[in-house]
C-alpha cells in the first residue's frame, strides 16, 4: 500500500483524486492539505509542515500561490512531489528546479497521457510544415478557470517551438484591422464557458490545405489517473526533474 498526501484535497481535482484512490487497493490518502475543512476519512491540515503522517509522495492540484511553500516543505521532509497545478510563475519553476537537486519532482502542465502523446506527434510534423503553414492554437475551458491561456496551450506552443528551426512569436488572441498574420507568428486563443473540462486544437493552415489535431477531455478523471501514474513513477526515482516524456519512454 502506497500512502499519498493530497495538496488541494477539496478542489475539483483533489476530489477527483479522492474518488480514484478509493477504488484502488494499492493506494491510500493518509492526509490532505486545504484551507477549507470538510468531513473526510483522513486528517486535513493547513500546510504540509503540520502533517504528522508518513507518505510515499505528494500530489499537488492547488493554486500557484501555494506551490512555492509546498516545494520548500517537501524538501524539508524529503518527500517526492507531483506538481500538477497550472499557471506557475517563472520564479516558482526556478524554485522547483533548485529543489530537484534534493528530491524527485514531477511537473507537467497537463497530466493527460493523450495530450503528451499529441505533443510527440506535433514535434515530429512541425519541422516539415513550419515554413509553409500558419500554426494556431485554440483552447476551451470551463468558466471557473482563472488563467488564460491554459498551461496546456502554452505547453503545446512551447513543444512546437522546441521542434521549430525558426521560433514563432506568440500572439495571444487577435484584434485590429491591419493584421498581417505572418508565418513566424503563432496565435493562441482562449475560450471560457460553461463546464467544458478542456479542449485543445492545433491548426496547421497552408495554401489550400489544413491539418488539425484536437484533444478533448471528457472528464477530469484523465488528469487524476495521469497524476497517479506520475506518482507511482516518481516514487522509485532519484532526485531530479521529471515530466511526462520520462513516463512515456
């Protein structure tokens, strides 16, 4: 039995993880961290520093503002941590990098296995198309999502740029009457509404032909399962930074 601490245990993804872990015989939530309090069958604390239980790893689905403190406390307790929170600042990412010299850290802006396989596909086709095709990304999410564009949209854009000979300049939404829309720009567009769990479309538009790659998340369960796979992978690793590309090898 592997013991897990959930940071942000009462958020949407924290509750989804609780549901997934309940039906697993090999996993157990030994403690949660959340500013709110609800009746659950494990103790809930305000911070990781307060947690008394022993765990194999931490899974974080919370808010960007709480991640730096969590990383510091994971280092103090020598706990591997899966960071699944999106919208992280460059300072927070730098803190993760520094902490990875002491503990294993798994970070991905999207825990879906499908999205990460899509990234591999985009990186394979981009070099053949980048000179002749405009590349645009459209992402859709529920109206409660605070950050825009999504971390996943930026992850897709960065993965395309990593595979490009000539880097694209990001344009976040388009407006105006005199846009030239050159090949060296990549438009990233955000839609917010209703209860859309998540949809990302990457468009390669050339002369008289269009190629589209689309990933639709039909429920949050896929992200919970991905985070659990990440935790199971991470528990056997030495200190370092890990991502979905390491898991999928």
